C-alpha cells in the first residue's frame, strides 16, 4: 500500500481534482489518500482554510457571518458544478456540516476555530470520495474519529497520541480507495483539534506509519525539492534525494514543501517519502530516505533555508560556568511559561536562548526576563526581529572549509552574523542574522555553494 497526500494547490478547483483522481487511479497501491482543503486558484485568490478562519472570527465578532459562510459554500458549489456532481447530495451534506459547526455552543474561540478550520479538509474528502463514486470507483470517505485519529487536546497545535497508531492500522485491511481528511483529528474528550498550519503532511506521515506503507507520496506543485526557495533563486538546483535529518533541518527553517513534523512518524518506521508534482506526475520527484539507504553525497551542501520570527534572550553572569545547575534553572523558566527553545549557543559567562516569537508573546517574555533578573544575572537583554539561516548537507562532515566559505559569502554581501551554532551531527550549521537579511543570506549562500 502507498499512502498519498495532496496539498491545497492540487485540490484548488475541479480541473485539479480530476488530475488528482487520475493519479490515484493510475496505481492500484494508492488506496489511502489524504487531502487538504482547496488552495488558491490564482495569485489573488483566498484559500478555503483562510475563508473558514474568517468565518470563525465573524462568529466571534457577531457580524458578517452570512457573507463569510456564503464565501465558503460558493467555493464548494463551484467545484461540484464543474465536476458534474450537483445531482448528488454533496452540497447539502457540506452545507449541513458547516452550519452544524457554526451552531456548536462553546465560549472557547480556539475550540470553535479548530472545529471550523477542520471543515475544509473534511468536506473536501467527502467531495473527492463523491466524485470517485460518481465515476464508478470503489471509494469511501473515512471519518478520522471513527478511524482512530486521536490527538492531544491542544487547539491549533495538536500531537498524535501513541494509541492512535494501532487503531489506524486497521485501515490496511480495507479494499476500497479511502479518502482521509488531513490536518485534524479528535481529542480524547471528543473535540476536533488541528495540527499546526500545513498539518495535512503530518496526517499523511501518521497514516503511512500506521499501515506500514511502502512509500508516502506527497504531491504538491513542484517537480523536486530544490536547494533553495525558487521565489528567491531563479532555476535553483534540484535535489533528487535527502535524508530525513537533512529535510527535517530544512523544513524547520522555512522550507515550505513539507511540514517540519511530517517526518517523525515515518522516520521511526524507515518509510521513504516521495515529493512529487500533481501537474507533472511523470517526474520522479525527490525522495527522503533513512541515512542507511542514502548513497554517498555528491555535493557538500544539499539545501539552504531561512526563517524569521525569532527572539534571542541573552543572559550574562560572570563565572556562570562555575554555577552548577544554572543552565537548568534558565531552561526551567521557559518550561514554566510553556515556551520551547530553538537553539542555545553559550560561552563561559553567557547563554543565548533563541525562541520563536509566536511562542513567546510580550507578557510571557516580560515574565521570563523578570525571572532571569531574580536569578542574579548581571544582564538580560533581548534581540527582536531575528532570523535563522540553515546550511544543510551530509557532505559537510567530510569537507574542509565549509564554514569559511559560508562566512566569506556573508561578508561579501555585507551581512552581519549575530551567532553561529553547529549541530553535533555536523549535518547543519545555523547562522543567526537580522530578519531583514534573511532573504539576502539565502542568496549569498546559494551563490557560494551552487553557482
């Protein structure tokens, strides 16, 4: 069995959905299909997920609900009309589903927003299953609740629970084409909870691991994963193969091709991931494989990525290196505030804690700074508007002078490096720069290592 996932651009309209169904039917092993909500049809369009978020906020604010609902329903009506399935009950099913979500009584806006966001993937799965049935295929919609997609009770940032895998594994026994909505599942309390944005990739990874798929095919709108963002680099170098670790580092730092958490489930099972193009399904795409199945790298660097939205908290205390447990105490403050740290470069008298701004709003940041000052720190300073730039590649471990070339590239572009942190595996080097220099950093590094 293959698990196959289609992103929003692959499901944006009826033409794209027909392509999707053709791809599914071209291989009998493609029996478990994960779908996203319809994406943009053109540059000025709005994704269905964003329409649903607008709907949830209209309900919260008590105005504009009817117009927001109509925007969602008309999008599905347009797709259904172009697929020639208006004579079915699909539009009635979709409308009743969304209205029932709107009428759910709750004072928790996060809960309501997750419930409405999930309607995008859920109803797209019903629509795709309906179309496949309409053309005579043995297809069915799979309800994540019935299937056992059990997640933690974290609205907008849920994690799969271990017991979900055993229940989901039963899907392997079905002989139908199963259309499974991505992005969401159910908490143990029965609430709809979503992964973070782009989480349909995560759904695919979980299902691939649960049914022990031979491969997880992730269809998007590019032929390959490229060495750098095509929006920044014209005709970037295509990379036909990454290891899990390389792709994880790049996804974490802003590679939009694959959600950064999607690889965790398949990593444990050693299941390869194949990134492919819905609009060019004959292209072999990029494979992501375990380290022991990867050939020797031909290039020292495989990818470059950058992401903004970071804060750096600098703590300085003279003779810090002699204070047993001081680092643990610093991290415990973050733990108490529910803030994960991303990197932690240190010196003998200082530690820099890099956190994502979205995880550390001003109120939390103020508490953290106050706690650090109470720990008798000599100084606590904060740098905002920071970015991280990741230089990634297995070949770096056997190549002399990578860091030298990278820093020289930054210098030529007059980019100030705020910090450098190299992972213990030597597969990646992280550079901290100002957010305004993030894009030019990618260009500088790409020109150094690929041009």
